[in-house]
C-alpha cells in the first residue's frame, strides 16, 4: 500500500505518512459500517476503493512539525 504512495510522491516521509493516513481513515470508515469481523474485511476493501481525495484531505490526521 505504501509503495503506491511512494510511486507518486518524491518525498518518502510524506508519502509514507499519507499512505498510513489513507489506510487508517479507511479502517475508521470500515469500522463505522461493519457489524462483525467478516463484514469489516469487506468494508475495509470497499473504503479503500471508494475513498475520494476530498475525504482523505478532510479526515487525515497529519500535522507538519
């Protein structure tokens, strides 16, 4: 997953942070929809596929230091 972000961002630290934020936010979205462990797996895949750039920007918890 992180490699996909490294492929499009020349800054490895920023790419890794964005990739981890994307995956974490998808997990939060999936947890809100899932009712059991099996449904969480499917909801996570759906969230990874369906997330829009605007949703990532709004939900990312990345701060520059």
